[in-house]
C-alpha cells in the first residue's frame, strides 16, 4: 500500500510538472512578436520614438525586433520585408516612408500584419499615423519667429521636403510668409541627403549664411537637428543670442539646453512628445491587435494626433527638470 501511495504521489508530481511545462510552452508560444523600425537613429527624434516603443513593448513582456534603417531607403525596405517574412504580430515604424515603401506596406497588409507609423504620413495600408498636428506646429513656429522680428526683416530657412512632417511645416511657413510681405526670405537650403544629413546641412547653411552675411534677421529650421548645426555656425561667427533668432521644431534635452544657454542663438522650439508617441503606438497594438478592439476606438481616421507645446525662455526650465 505504501508503494502504491508513493507511486500515486510521484505520478501526480509528474502530471503537475507536465502541466506546468505545457503552460510555459503555451505562454512562450503566445508571446507577442513586435517589429520596430526607426528610419535614421542618428536623428535623435527617430531614436526616441523607436526606443520608447521597444521599451514599452518589453515592459509588456513582448519580444521586440528593433531595427535602424540608417537613413537608407533600400535598407528600410529590406528590414520591412524581413519583419514580414518573420511573421511578427505587428510593426511600428518611426519616421518611415509610406510612399517610397508602399510595396512593403501593401505586403504587410496582405500578410495580415498591422502597421502603425509615427510621424511618417498616412498610408492606405497602415492602421494610422501617430503625429502632432503639423499644420498647427508649423504655424506656431512661423508666427513665433515673425513675432521675434516684429513682422519685418529678412530670414533664411533650412528645409527637409523628403519627410512629410518637415514638408508640411515648410508649406505652412510659406503660407504665413505670403500673408506677411514685410518678411522676405533671402534664401533657403533644402536638405537632400539622409545618411550624411549633418554634413549636408553644415555645408548648405554655411554657404547660405556667407552669401547673406549682414542681411539676415532671423532663421527658421524645419527640425531641431538642423537648428543645432546652424546654431554652431552662428556662434562661430560671433553671433549672440537675440541678434539672429533661430526657431525650430521637435524639442528634446539638447534643444532645451540651447534655449536656456545665454550664448546660443536658439530661442524657441515647438516640442513634440516623441517618447509618448512610441508608447502610444504600443498601447494601440495592445488594444487593436491583442485585445481585438476596433481601430475606430483608438483613431477615427488615418491620424492619431498628439499635442505639441511651444518652448522658449519663459517656460524652458519646466522642461529641463
């Protein structure tokens, strides 16, 4: 009888162990797989979104494949294709290229893999794009610069038309300038390269500043990364804060430090909550893909908008804390 009891206990233990192993295997098999692609990690904002999304997903216990396209469209397409082939549960793309990578967006949709983009522009094959209202953001930056100049004087601009958000900001600036004829745009630099964009901006803006030396009253940049380079160029020329106010868009630690720095020409930025956007994308995947809630419960159209805040000397200390 003692032997029978011992056998029963051993069998029960084995059954319990088998059930635990089976549950563990099932849980492992059900671990959600998320792919995250940032188009250009050397651009701080791309990295901020992608890293925040990856961190939020890992906090949920998901497996994350985090990729950096390094500003290369061919590499971006290859990475997109690789995630589709891997059959991940969903894909989040930071500052992607819906037009150039349309074939990949379509392939993901056909494979049943939901795609959410951040600051990329809309795609008919994606669920939606999480972004700030770039029309509002663009007008805030443009009007702030004009206010600094008293709505008269000469400006030069640094643009980036290959990105939807930056392109919209530039178009809004053009609309503002068309209604304010006392402000003249002396020249503009349009960033063309993505992999070596810093060198491109430095060379282009250096030439523009030299061509218009002594004539420039203010400078507008389409994103803060450009503004950092311009600020350094102006400082090297001995320009002091307030002499040629520099205004841009994006926000971040370096932006706030420069705005607070009395030796910097950078006076204001419209701060976009990039980390919050990355987390929003993961929360949306959880709701729509994992919990099977309708997309309309998160976003009613092709965009999910987040608020941006103008930061200047009056409130910059709040953002530096």
